[in-house]
């Protein structure tokens, strides 16, 4: 164990290059965010509702990876919450985990077949996975449920065009 500035770090541990101190130490900012190698990260403060609202804010500001961590924890704590799982699927999609996003959206659709946003998300995730037939099916349902939503119509049009060009 190396001790620098009163902070303990495992022997040979080097903090990333972004820290101005460099060298074998661990600053408290990075310690709370990442923990030491081989150590479980600290649980975020607050409860499920705080994790959910912070996750939504992180999604809104473009921090899908950070949101994914909070929303995964929230979904584990409240697996029956469709709102939390929808936000989780959005974070999975935002971090390019399209298979995970598709499965999470699919679970929501199984429980709530009339959930147009989950159908839309499932369709987008399937299109990113190259399953344009499945994408068209779900996007068409979402667009039929909300014909006024231009995002749904545009995604459906793009998926149909891609499918047609491949035939």
C-alpha cells in the first residue's frame, strides 16, 4: 500500500493522466467515482427515486453511461417500474448497447402492448441491430398509435427504405 498525502492506494496503482498529481496515488475525487481496482464501487447516495431522477437528468444532458449505472441500480431495486425500465432502455441505447435496449423495451411491450414509446424504442434498437423487418413491425405499430409523432413516422420511413434497398 502506498500512502501519499494521507490517502492510501494499492502498491503500483497509477491514477489516470487527467489528474494533475499523476504518479502512484489516488485522489479523493477519483476514489469516490471509481474505487480502487478490485473494489466494489460505492453505492450512490439517495434512494430509488433520486437515482431515477438523476439518471433522467444525466440522459437529458448527454451522459448516457453515467445514467446507465444509476438506472441499472434503480431497475434492480424496482423491477416492476415501467418508467425506470424505459429510462434504463434509453440509457442502454445511448451507450450503444442495442441488444440490451431491445430486450428492455421488449419486456415493457410485453407488459404494456399499447406503450407507443417502448414500441418506438424497440424498433430503433432492432434497426441498429440490422433487424429491419422487426424494426418496421414495431415502428409501424408506434406510428399507427401516434400518427402525429413525426419521429415515429421518420424512423418507420427510414427502416422501410433500408429494407426495400436490401431486397
